C-alpha cells in the first residue's frame, strides 16, 4: 500500500488570495488525482495530475483557478487561486498505480480543510 | 459518465449484519471500490472488485455483478466503530473514480 501526506492539513484564508496544497506519496505511482469534498457531500474529481504535462481538468474546473503541478512520480501540488468563500472545502489527493503496476487499490491523502473568509 | 446510486442511511444493531447496495452505470468499467469515511477524516480504502463474485476481507465483504451494474458491501459482526459513511465508487478506463453520495451507517447498542 501507499501512504499519502498533504500539507497544510488546514488553513483559513482571505478572499482573493491563493493557497498551494502539497501532496507527497511514499512510493512511485502512475496516477495522481485531486478531489474536492464540500460539506456534507461526496467527492468530486477536479483533475488528473499528469507527470511532465498539463493536468486534465473535469468539467467545471479550469487551470487558471486550479493550477496543478506534477514534477515526478511521487509529488503533486494543487493551487486554489483567487479564493472566494465558495472554495471552502476539503481538498484530497489520491493515487493509484503503485510501482507502475498495482491498480487494485486507490488511496487518499488525509485532506486539506480550507476555509475562505 | 458514471451514475452511482446507494441508500442515504442505514441503521443496525451492534453484532448484526448490514448490506449496503450500490448500482452504477458506466461507459467504461475498470473496477468498483468501497471506502469508509468517518466524519472529518479522509476516505479509507476497503475493497476493490473488478471480476464478478464475492471478495471477503475479515468482517467486510464486497460483491460485484458486472452484467447487472450492481455491487454490495456486507458488514458483519457490527461494532460501534463501524458507524461511518460508506462510499461506493466506480472507476472508468481512465482510472478516474466516480463516487456515490455515500451511505451513513449508524450502529446502535
């Protein structure tokens, strides 16, 4: 199995500012994703973080608002830009494809709880 | 797209068995996942089914029928700590997970 860590675990931010969330996996993985979970709701996929190329965004999410980096097989960042209170949510990193071959598990990081005032 | 349906809430008694059903519709299928999520915490991976049949892991078992687009999670010998939200998620050929709304299970003494 893989262990995923995220930083920060939580933050309170002012409207109009940006926050970058880091995700670190303890093993090399093929696929990394970013999800959002708003209060009382299930998880929604924001984007697939592609190593060495631009992330692939889901409908309703755009690169200018949620820029993503993935410089290698164990690390990714998600930035929430020009924040508004509607961005208050839990942001979760997910990974699968351990060692490039194991896709029968998909793990989540502990999440980053973001509150925008 | 992937439409995932599961019941909103279930209640059971400590020591009993509960079965959480999930139906899905998918344009490309690459596995069915179940996760447990306690309030304020991240989802914890429970099970993965890609072939038809039952997978057993201790007190938890998961079943899949691909032809029916149907899965269930079976929780046996319920304990108070099993009170949580249980999320059904189907995965497409692009490895993206689509989640149901979750089933809140309440275990009563």
